């Protein structure tokens, strides 16, 4: 698991760094003194868990987490145990560590994160996410992972799956907001694709199965980044 530390006190940083070094499955990517610095990093990189001090100089740890659209798992650190109750109101917070904490207590928090991650993974594998599309007064059930791409044409979008094409009145912007998963990427002002089905990219054309989808110049860099190219 990858992790970062957001902590303004140097001694507390060193304790966390020392404990993280003892766990082979943990990789420390960055240590930040303030939430603003961490915000930029989290927007650019995927992180599995954040060790977050509640009392930060620019914004409280709890308020900072509320600003993140898709926050990672969080282990709060604090010298004030009274904060623990309010912190549990946020589902992303897995555990809290009251300073000073031992390595045994630290390890317990890490195991909680691993357990939650495995549970979420099993749920995702056992239950494919679906939506219903209303097309000509008929409700069609669509498995999201079966979608190859979505094409926009004026006031309509066409959802193309492995088995069918469904057109309905909608906007591509709505689908960008609806498909908040790593697989779906907008590659053109008129197209969103499922990167799981990308066969190849030639110039500004991406190939999905038998389909050729244009890639806009302003979208190509992000597509290549998502694909790890």
C-alpha cells in the first residue's frame, strides 16, 4: 500500500516514518507539513492511505478530508482523544491514533485499512455496478463494465456496449460525472471510452474492439497517463 504523512511536527513525522519503514507492504511516497502541499500531491497521485494530523496550521485535518472528492483511507493522529468521536462521522476515516502511540497500536490501524480494502474489493468483484437507461419508454439495464464507449451528438448520447447501442437525450458532461471510475476517460469533446477495451493507439485514433475513436489533442496526454504509456 502507498501512503503519505500530513503532519507539521517533526518528531511525530519521524515516529510515523520509522513505523512505516518496519512494514514491508507500506511505501511512503511523501511527507507534508501542511494540507495545501498534500492537496496538490493527492490530485496528481493515487494514494491508498493517509496519516493525517487533526491540528494543522492552515486547515484542520477533518476539514481537509471533507474537501477531497475521492479521499483515500485515512488514519487520524491527534494528541486530543476527544476529536476521535467526531472524526468517525467521515466514512473514509478508518482509525485514529492518540499521541504518543506504540508500534503495536500503529500496526492495528494498518490491519484495519487492509481489512476494509479487502472487503471493498470483494464487494466490487461480486457485484457488478449497473444502471438503467430510459430509451423510448423502455428501461434497459446496463452493466457499467460492459460499456465500450459513450458518444455525444448535440442533445443526445449513444451508449455502446458489447451487445447494443442505446441513444437517449442526455449530455456527455453528465456521463463524465456519472462514470467516476479509473476505467472511463474522456478522450474527445464527444467521446468517453472504457480503457479496459483499448487495443491500440495510432496517431490520434484509439481502437476499441472493432471501433475507431478519435482522440482530441487536449485529451491525449491524460489518456496516455491513465494507460501508463
